[in-house]
């Protein structure tokens, strides 16, 4: 049994039994057996079952959100949005089932057509930072495309996934088509990766574990989608709306206490406005409301665990902290948002993913240097560009080597648009109009006439 803790209070919420290698293999076997029937459901029926699942999630949003606040420390406002995101992503891919079209390709001597064939059993491995949306981004398109799913939530945050598994059954998704298997990564997750009956792994988490999954998956030639770390840049040009750029910068990095692979954790500012930007940033950071995440006005909650708090705090040792925001004292894994002025571009705090409420601010001379600095990372997931010159905004957006960028905004993730990383931030794309393709094989059939 594993204790599930509330990171805001350090109290135990409940205990959850983890699966063993044997029970994981049994579940994979049942998912493999369920595949033939699930893939044979008509497109209309599968779409309706996903819509039914979406309605069940919708009716349970407050409960799911409360679970997320309790186990992950998410603010209640964000947690409601995350539950609603699962509903929306189910509806979006329900709409895709009947529109996942093949091609008819002109050839000599007959007719050539393509089919999108489902893969079989898809194993989804979810981290603790966004337990609900990340689960939904995997299982909704996987199920829509006709696959069965086994899903492993993070040990620290299994409760919303377990509830989603119950809601799937209550809404009519057939038995064993969608199974949630709590347990350890090294047991349940590793078994997904090793078992030849799992056709694809969707993994979100650390680059280190992602690399291991990629290597281990090769042994059975599994398809993989990997969403890994990030160290994204928020580039502020001198001609930007500086007030807006500074006011929003904290929300581009401190959302979810910075435990966000898309966190814009490196702010790069054109040197002519560097001092002014810092002046504007200070009150914005100090104004972030860090408090009990169940409070309606909370803007940032605690870190996920004592161990993670220690890791993030370690990054702040021996660095120049320009200023910090506030955080509660007492029980809970609290850390005030911190703004750091690095001494060199190779400082660990500039190059490594902190995954906490810490941001660095550096200066650049011109557009070319801004792009070079943004790209000076082995990650490439997200980023923002602030400028009033739309030509420069687009040039910089094309120049920055990341998968999801925004200009004059920090919003780059939507269920209807593709999401994923360049370089060591991952492989493949989730969400958007083409996501179901990555849960199918393309089959080409020629019929002689
Ligand atoms: P990971 O250790 O990568 O865990 C992510 C998921 O993978 C968890 O469900 C974990 O299980 C599972 N896992 C662990 N070892 C596995 C294995 N050998 N085979 C299959 N699955 C395995 O990440 P973490 O400990 O949660 O966080 C560590 C760091 O990763 C963070 O500080 C951050 O830098 C990064 N991270 C990035 C993201 C995103 S969205 N890119 C998300 C979370 C973390 P258990 O933990 O339950 O055992």
C-alpha cells in the first residue's frame, strides 16, 4: 500500500494498493483480449461511448477537482479547468472517430486505398504534475482510434485516474477497454514497456526515464510518444507592451508552482529595457497569491513532495536571488516564487530543468542573440515572444527550436492544436487534428480492376 499525501497539509488522504508485475501482465492480457471487440465497434457507437464518458466526467468535475487539489496541490480554479479539459478532449476525439479518413490514391490498374488500423494495447504512463489532462491526452485519442488502454498514474497522484477509470465503466465503456493500474514506475510502467503485447507507450515525465523507455521499447519495436522536460524561454523585446509582459511573466512560469514542462523558466530581456522590466516584474511576483490551494483566490499551491521541495531548494543555494514572492509557513511543501539573476549562461540554474517556482532573468543585445540564447538548451518544448513587431514575432517564432510557442501570450496548449517537443523534450505530438494518426498504422490496399 502507498500513502497518498496532501502536499498542502502533509496529511494522509488515503492508501492505494499498487499492482505487481503479475497483476499488470494479467491486465495487459485482458486489454489484449478486449481489443478485437472494441476495434470492431462501429465508428458511431465508439464516438457515442466517448461522449457518454465525457458527460460522466462533466457531471463529476467538482469531485475530480477536489481530488486534484488534495493529492496534487493544484489550485481549485486550475483543477476544475483540468477536469473540464478531460471532458473536452473526450468530446474532441469523439468527433474524430467518424472523420478519421483514409485516402484513395490514383494508381494504374486498379484502386488503391489506405486504412488507419488501431495498434492494439496502448500503455500510458502519467506523471504527477498534471495527472488529469496528461492522462486524457493519451487515452482519448487512443480509445477513439480503436485501441484498448492500460494507464499507470504516478504513485504520488493516483486518485483522479482511479476515478476516471470508474467513470469510464459507469458511462458504458466496455470492461477491460480502459484499465487504470496504480503502482510503481519500476514495476507497472516497466512491465508495460517490456510486455510484447503492448503496442505503444505514451510517456510523460523526466527525460531520464523517457530515454530508458525508448531504449527498452526498441526491444519489441513499440511505437512511442514521449513528452519530457523543458527549459523554455520567454523573450521580451524592447518594443513589447512591457507592462503586460511583466504582469503575465509570473503566470508563464509559476503556474502549478513551476511544476510544468512548459514553464517559461528563462526570461530573456532586451538590454535597453532590462532594468525597467525587472522593476515591473518585482510587484507582479510579490503579488502572486500563494496559499491553501482549496481557496478560490489561490494562484499557486505547494510543491508536490518533501523530496521535490528539497531538490528545488537545492537549485537556490549559492545563486543571486533578485527578489522573491511570499509563501505560507508551517505544514506543507511551500516555496516562495524566486527570481534569480544568473552569473553565467552555463550556471546550472540556467541549463537544468528546476521544475519549481524559480525563474532566471538574462539580458540580450539583439534578435539574433535572443534566438541563440533561447536555443542554447538541449530541451525544446515551449516558449513565448513579446514584441509589437509582428514580423519579428514570426521570425523569432520560426527561429526558436521548440514545439509550442506563443506571441504576446503564454498560452500555447489547446486540445485542438498539436503539442510536443523538439530535441530532448520528446518525440511525437499529442492533441490536435492529427493525434489519432499516432495511435494507428497506415495500411495500404491495392485492388486490381
Ligand atoms: P519520472 O520519474 O519520469 O516519472 C514519471 C512517470 O514515470 C511516473 O508515473 C513514474 O512512476 C513512471 N516511471 C518511473 N520509472 C519508470 C520506469 N522505469 N518505467 C516506466 N515508468 C516509470 O518523473 P518524476 O519523478 O515524476 O519527476 C522527476 C522530474 O521529471 C521532475 O523533477 C521534472 O524535471 C520531470 N518531469 C517532467 C514532466 C513533464 S510534463 N515533462 C512531468 C513530471 C516530471 P512513479 O513515480 O509512480 O514510480
